[in-house]
């Protein structure tokens, strides 16, 4: 499992011009899955995301987590995180988990985040989405469950 985590001041996602999820201060997470990912990968990523100290404390030091600031999460499925660009200019997505399997892990991922008392908003899995991210900082972190 691979995620891109962005600190956000406000962000939203829409499908067919209808907003399906929006947050103010918090995190935008782009989440991708590959074959072999399991609940262990999800648990690892959730623990990292929830504990990630990337928000400023009273001294302007990145020392607070999304929970510490009562932030929200906007979670977006993103199979293109497993794009292979080693050959030619057209990415291959053979390393991305097939949708019928990935949706189950994506839903479990979001449920695990919610179990941490965090408001989690989402897009629609597999839909063509318009994602608006107001990155704060900018702060962008990549976490891969296979790189520990």
C-alpha cells in the first residue's frame, strides 16, 4: 500500500460537479493498493498517518498530529500511485491492484481511520474525480507499507 499525505488548509472532491467530500484543516490522502496488500499494510499506514506529526505547535514546530489539531481527512483512491514508468512514456498500471479487490481494502482503510475518531471524507472509488487540494506548507509525505 502506498499513500501520499498532504497537509491541507481546505480541500474537496467532486464527481459530476457534486461535492462528495470536503475538509478544512487536516490531511488529504491519496491511497493506492498493489497485489499482496493485506490488513497488515492498512494497519501500518493508518498508524503512521494518524501519528504523523506534521502540524505546527505553538512554537511553529511541526510537532502535532491530525488528531492533536482535531483535523479531518479527505481520502481519495489513486491507483496511479503504482504506475510503472520504466519503459517508454506511457505508464503501465499492472502493479495496481484490480478494482474489485482494491475497493475492499480502500473501504477498510477508511474505516480504520474513522476508528481513530477522525472525520473521514471520501471521493467515489473508481469515479472520474475533480480533486481540489489547498496544500499547507506545502507539506507532502509519501508512505509505502513495503518500505519500513
